[in-house]
């Protein structure tokens, strides 16, 4: 099992290393976003809006954990579809569970690398040390945001298997629906009351709200952590259920084979 999962992770490494598209989407896009909005935050800080500036920076850095984690899972599947290699993978003894677990581990590695780069950029270019929220808090936030990214990525992977590349745009576009819903860049109180009710069903909302509190109060907000964790567990369970349901339907309907046609 471990050897098969490591083989998938090694494949991910070679795809990432040799694909300009992946390098741009994961590393360049994340970095340039932080640089652009970093200057916006400096403008806000220079106009007596330091709090808003810090909210923007910490929200953008943490948001990339979600974006990169989800992107890594779904686009990795698409690369195998585009190269007509997906069937070859499942001809081997690897199971769907092992394949998903390997993609999840690969997404952790990629998001951790991107997060490290972004922390360095905001620290040395814009003078904002994200570790002021506490290293332990950062790890807890990373953990919950990664679980959320997995849930979205696994669900989208199942949809790709079932409906093919005609819905491939969801792989890099769908996640941005959750950026305003999770109040990534601003307090959730800014949202209309009706939207706030939806926002409180999104695990990432509790992470971003907690991270903003940590800017002034570094004490761990265990209540928010556990609410986010429970919601993530529920959504991950649902995502796995739908993935295996759609995966089975894809093979029964012949869509799995047509995906590479």
C-alpha cells in the first residue's frame, strides 16, 4: 500500500517539476497575489487602516492553503486524464482509496511549500510576521483548512470521474465561491445576515475569524477549532461517500473510459 501511494506522490513530483502550468498556478500565482495585495495592505496601513491591512494579508496567506490543497487534488487527476494515463493507473493493484490518500498527502506537501514561501514574502517584503498569531495556532489553522480543501477536492474529483472534462473548469474555479462565504478577507459581520447563516456552515469561516482574533489575542480559540473540525469531518464523510458513488457510476456507465477518449 505504502509503495503504491509513494509511486503516485513521485508522479506528482515529476508533473509539478516539469509542468510550467502547475508551477505558475501553484507558486507564481500565489506569490504574485500576495505581492499585489501586499502593496494594497501597505496603502491601507499608511492611511490609519492597519487592522484592515493585517486582515487582508493573513486572509490571503491562509486562503492559499485552501486553494492549493484543493487544486492539487483535482488538477492532478485531470493531468492523468489529459495524458490518457488514468486507466493505466487503475490497471495496477492500486485502489481508489490509496489513490485518494496519495493525492491528499501530495496536496499537503505542496500547500506547505507554498505557505512557507508566502510567509517569507509577507515577512521580508511587507514586514508582517504571520507567526505573531502563534506557531501552534498557525498549525491548527493549517490543519482545518487542509481538511476543508480535501473535502472540496475529493468531491470535485468524483464529479470529474462521473462527468468528464466538460466540467474541468470547476477544478480551479469552484473553490473561489467559498472565499467570500468564508469571510477570508474581512470579518464575517460584514456579510448580510442571511449570508452569515450560510457562512457559519463553512468550516473555513471559523478558521479565518479565529486567525483575525489571534492578531491581538494569541490564545488558541478551541471552540472555533472544534466547530471547524466537526464540520470538516462531516463534509469529508459526505465527500468520500459521493466520490465512491460517482466513481462507481463512472465505471458502470463507461464514462471512466470515455474520459480519455
